[in-house]
C-alpha cells in the first residue's frame, strides 16, 4: 500500500463501511424526512467513494455516488447545474467533510463527525439557497457491523 493510501486509510478509515439512518434522532429543515437512508463510504484507488441511498417521503428510491481525494483541494465535479466543483477534507480521524461549489460559490457542505467511539456518525448538511437562506439537515447514522 502506498504512503498516500495508508494516510487516507489512517485518517478516514473509521468512516468506511455501511451506515443506517436513525430517523428518530435526526432533524430536517430542507425537504421532508426520508423513509429510510444509508450512507456507505469506502477507499478506492486513492479516493474516498460516497454511496448514498434513500427512499424519500413519497416512497421514491434515490441513489447518489461520488468520489474525491481528501486533501481539501477544489476539483472539477460533473454535477450539472447543481455543482461544477467539489472538495473533500479530512481535518482529523473523527471528521470528514465535503463541499460543493457552483461558479466559485460554495453552495453546500456536508460535515461528518464520528461519535460514540465511532459507532455513530453525525452528518450535518448545510445548503445555501440563492435567496440567502441557509438550511440544515442533521442526520444521525449508526454503523452496521
């Protein structure tokens, strides 16, 4: 394993695995709460890969996958009209963040914090709307063993 991969594994390894949403301990300002959701992270070829699946309030299935290098650099991202750049930052072994940008403006951040000795992950998603309003969803995920 290269030094770069070893560093990513050491810094982000606690986040790797499958996480299940605990709706009873989550709050949503943007959109209705989903019926269920999972968050899976893994290391692949030097990138942290994020897989998000959820069933929305109306029962429709959604799946999103993206990847990034956790070095804080802003890189091009194929997000269409929603985002054209993204960064992934790992400030510590307990925090992993992503930010989405459009035309140089940060539109969304997702902060993931490991709590309860790494058995739970608090995901705070902050969205900055064009009218200046900021909304947050705070979701608690429990790690599947």
